[in-house]
């Protein structure tokens, strides 16, 4: 009896491999947003508002937060550029009793695009993502001036902040993972004064205040926006 050479089995392997390569990729997460359009948000009554140095844990506490932006409307929407922030205003801010002015450089002409990645945990109506094109300055009454954006080692420029949106109570929060804001420059007053801002270059900055709870640095959005995902 003749033996069939092993090489003759190769086409079958090739066909199997081709079948695996031809299998459809897993569908990307899509979202449904209603009603969409422009909205504004005011500080949630149960929210602590602050800007935190994640290295030293120094927190600039603020009495108010106002946010405005927009969402696309429709079904089957990609999470990429699903919305944008046009105003982010932290006001009434102090650190160690020293007044601090926080200026986030967003506007209608210079918006911060919103990218959503998914719902977690599933069924919670809480959606996570990032707002990009974020930069800000912090100025205290002692003359300390801090510039914040992307890592200067990566080229500088604007960075990004993590965000959450929960449809069940229409709450948008800056307390989320995936933070990408870092101190780029500081003036000498930031280390020479006994009180006030104490920040150093390369330290990571969070707009979420004390932690990652969705109640931190959050606003209630109006008109209410409902986001779902299959």
C-alpha cells in the first residue's frame, strides 16, 4: 500500500486557516442617544467638586461646576466623537485657604470631543469614555501658575480626561479612569510659598477630585440625555 505524503494534507490546513481568517470580526460597540443636541449641566447637590494632584494628593476644592456640550442623536452610533464639551467651569476654588482660578480651555470654537467606549457594569446605564483636547491653567493668589495638558515627554499639547455618563440620573462626571492630564510647567511661587498650590512638572492631574466615584465632580444634564447600548 502506498503512503500518501504528508505534504498532500497541506491544502486542507490552508483551507481551515483561510476559514478562520475569513470569520467576521466582533462588531464594535454602538450606542443609541436620545434626544441628542445641545445640553448644559449644573453641579449635582451630592457632588464634591475638585481638581486633584494624583501624586501629592493635594486637592483644589471648588464650590461649583458648570458644563455644557452636545450629543449626536440616533441609533447605531459609534462611540468616537459621539459628542463634545464646549464649557467646563470650576469656580469658587481654594486650596489650603488660598483662592485658585481654574481655567479650562474649551469653547464652541475649541470643543473637547467625547468618545465613549462602553457600559460598565453591563446594565448599570453608566457609560465610560474620554474627553480629548483638554488643557487648563491653575493660578493661585500667591502667584503660582500651573499649565496642564498632555505629557511633555509625548509632545505636550492638550490631553484628555476620563468621563462617565449615567442615563438613570442623567449625571456626567469627570471621576473616571483613563486620565491623561499632567503638569507641563510651574512658576517658582508654586514651591516657594508655605500655602497654596504645590505642584511639580510631570505630576498627574485629575478633574475628578477625591476619587473615581461617579458622584465626584459631577453635574446633572438638562435636557436629560438617554444613552443605551445593545
